[in-house]
C-alpha cells in the first residue's frame, strides 16, 4: 500500500486492512521504511531556472578567480518580525503525568510588525536596522546614502574594504527605482548585484544568499524564545539577538560555505528547487 501511495497514514492503513495500529508500525519498521516529512519549497516558474543557474555559475567562477571575492561582497536582505512569531506545534510539548492542557496565545488582537534589514560582509554583521513600515525607493535611497555608511562604521569596516566591496540586494520594487540604481552605479560601479544591476540577481532566490536560511532563522529562534508584548520589546530582542550572532563568527563562516554548496546544488538541479536535497 505504501509503495503505491507513500503518503498514506498508518491509521488509515490499519483501518482499511483491519489490523492494529501497532502492527502497521511493526510491519513498516521490519521493512526498513521510515516516515519522512515533506519540506516546503518556494514556487518557481520555468523562466526562473536559467537565471538562477547562470548566477550560481557566475558566483562559483568569481570564487575561483578571486580568493577574496566571498568576503568582499555585502549580501543583504530584509525580514519581518511579528508579534505572533514562530510556533511549531509539532516540536513543542510539555511532559507531565496527566494532560496539563498547556496553551500558547496566537493571533493577538493588538498586532505589530517590525521590518529589519541586515547584511553579512565577510566576518562582519552589518546592522540590523529597523526599516519604515512601508519601504519606498526614496526611503531606501536614504538608507543607502546615510544609514549604510553608519552601519559600516559601527562594524569597523575599513575604508579600503568599502572602496572595493560589492553589494547585493534582491529585486524588491524599492530596490529597482532609478535613483537607487543610479546611486549604486555611482558608488559600486560594476560590483553591485541586483535587479537591473551589472550582475543580475535571479528572481525568487533567497536560498542562494543564505540569509533566510541561516541568519534570519537563527535570529528569529532567539527573538521568539518567548512571546513579545510590544514593538519596542521586539526591537530590543532583535538587537540582543544580533549581539549574540555577532559574537559567533563561525555562524557567518557557515553562511559563506553554505552559499557555495547551494550554488553547486542549484546548477546540478538545473536552476530548480534544491534546498530539500541539501
């Protein structure tokens, strides 16, 4: 039955055959079969495959041509932190002799959302910085012109590094405004990566930057250890979590190593989804 329909539930098999639930488990176990969870992957269109593969090839070629390339690009991303946070009921439990009927509040009446931008440049964590609720091209340009230099100062990035560093951003509408692209052309020349840039950042490719899968994942696990009661408390937790990450340089090294592995997997899969194979 499971060879024909691998997604069948053990209770469904037991009911259909008319044997006990434990017998189903024993038979499956004796057959060396295990229940593997589905992994969520993003939706892609066929037109996404080639750009994703092309960027991965370009990135690996740059690594070969320049040993310092990986540490010379500021990879950036944005994430939203909400009051509800992350709560996985599958992994959350409370041991007790009798059912304690534990609960966790969700979907609060008073909601708040904090938008955060951060980046990784070599072993430097740049940010995080709290963005306005609605990011527009002019507001993002102010961030690039006025805020980013201050963040680089705070991270003790040298003037020599800034002169030669590359800059990566995704294809959000605010990033694609003419003023933003003109600014990046003037400050980074051929070294910036993004929609409309000298190096095209492929659409729907957060897993290639790795920030979603390492930095934001780690930060949210720290921020959401307990529910927050206000946006101010959430911002304070984000700052504290960033401090912990900043003091864990091996995590930033893991991001760089994983990016190479993910680009290789993207090429192997022809630009299709690959994160479930890692």
